[in-house]
C-alpha cells in the first residue's frame, strides 16, 4: 500500500474547485481559529447558491459543479468535527440502533428456522429441483445466523494472550466459511440439474404441487418483510448488512423458484431443472462476490480515501508540536481498520512531551468509529526512506 505524501502545516489541504465562468457563489470568510486552522470553512459554499446553480438549466457541467461543491461541504464538515464528536456520534448511533439490530438478528434467525422446514417440505413433497435449490439456500441460513452471531460476540471477548491482534477478523472468517459452504451446495445442485436435463424422458412432467407453491410463497413474503426492515438499518452493523444481502438474494431465489417450478409442471418439463441451474448460479455469483469482499478485508485492503484524509487531518491538527505527517496508512483488519501514522516533531522536543503527544493521539484515534487499533510513530525529519518496510 503506498504511503501518503508528506504533509506539512504550510501545505494546502484542499483541492481547487472546478472552474466555471458562469458560476457566481458567495464565499464566507471566517477568521482563522483553533478549530479551523486551515480556514476550511472559507471553502464551503452556500447551499442556496448550489441549489440555484442546479436550477439554472440543463447544463450538465453546472450540475456536476453543484455536486462537487455539495460533496466538498460534506467533507469539510466531517473534517471539522472533533475526534470526540466523531466518537460520541458513533457511540450514540450504536446505542440507538442496538435494539433494532437485535430485533433484526433474532427475527431473521427464528424466521429462517421456520422457513427452512417449510421449504424442505416444499422440495421433498414436490420433487422440484427449483424448490430443492431454494431449500438448500434456506436450510443453511439458521446455522449461518447462529454461527455468525456467536463469532461476533466472541470477537469482543477474545483472549488477547492467544490472539494479540484482537477478534476483529473472526466475523470475516465466518462469512468466508459460510460463503464457501453455499458455493459447494450450489455447485452440487447444478450438477444434479444438468444430470436431470440429460436423462429426462420427453413427455414426463411434474405435477404442480399447490401446497409446495404456497409454502415457498410464504417464505417469499416473509423474506420481503425482513428485507425491508434490514434495509432501513443496514449501515448500523456488519451483521445486519450480511442479513440484508441474504434476504435480498432470497427474494430473487424464491421468486424464481416459484416461477420455474410452476412453469416446469404446466408448460415444459425442462424449465424446472433449468431454473434450478439459474438459481444455483445466482447463489454462486452472489456468494463469490461476498467472499471476494471478505478476503479483501482479511488481506488488509486500504480504507476509503475519505477516511484516510480524515485521519491525516486529525493527526496534523492534533497538536501545535506536530509539524508534518510523514505517512498515513489506514487498512482493513477484518471489518474494522488499523491506522498507522508517522508524525514529525522537532528534534528538540523533550522525550516526555513526544511520548505524551503521540500516546494521546493514538488513544484519540482509537476512539474513531471503525478503528480497531492505531499506531503512531514519531520522527524528527522526512528525508529518510518509508518506515516499516522490509527490503528483502
């Protein structure tokens, strides 16, 4: 991961806005203060001026400029919030959503237990391969919900003597294991469906089993309600995010299962196994994407650039004794981030002061939402090679 360019307190921290000769906006002029040492507020644009710009016709360029300034305002507001405010907002949001998250997790678990039985009945009683595909996905859901919930709880009380890095990666590992279990079952179903297509005799059709269709329809409606609920709070927890994705996938799977099973019984026999193949391939694609994302988190993928910029700004403005930021790296360790910051202080700074400032900065960075651990390294110059790099 490439390190950030050296940033000093004399360098510009804002990008120049796009030029537009037709653009006329008022720019407030705030006096420099300790909470805004770089006068970032002076770069903010009046929201009414942005709205007026968008109303001025169909110019795509003007709409693009309006979007730019709106996003810049949001970024500046984010940067100017204190670390304590970020931490408090994260804690308040977590507390506010705590009950909603518990409801989502428990409702999904109990619903999945009942739906697994219903869909197993539908598959066995109808012998429809499409319903077997939907049942295979449904049967795994309760076990996955239980295991992922346990891993999430265990990650918060992991033995640090055994796992010094903490338990942030446990949930990620659980997601990967579950994804590969779903991939395996789906591949097996594809093989059975292909076998049925190659050995089925013309003229043989399945009987439309109404109770099975009703059972899967109940599952579809239940998943739709759970999908709507989890969608409304999907950003409050990684668990709810996974549940939302699962319910979304199940809507497609169950809906297609009902359609292809019924069409296979009433229209053409091969629609049923062909539908099972499509459903299985959809599961494979969906969980392959999830596994890829989780592998990225496990491998230490870089955090979004906006989060990196936030850490750089907070470190640079943390103390007057910090003169530059030599490098800043923010990357995943499971679902949360590890932060590594190299700050520069004068070589004449007393050791006790250097230690206290860097330790305080580290503690403050670890209060930011999504930060698992923070490491602060102190240098007295920036002419050396990048820190913490193996040469062989």
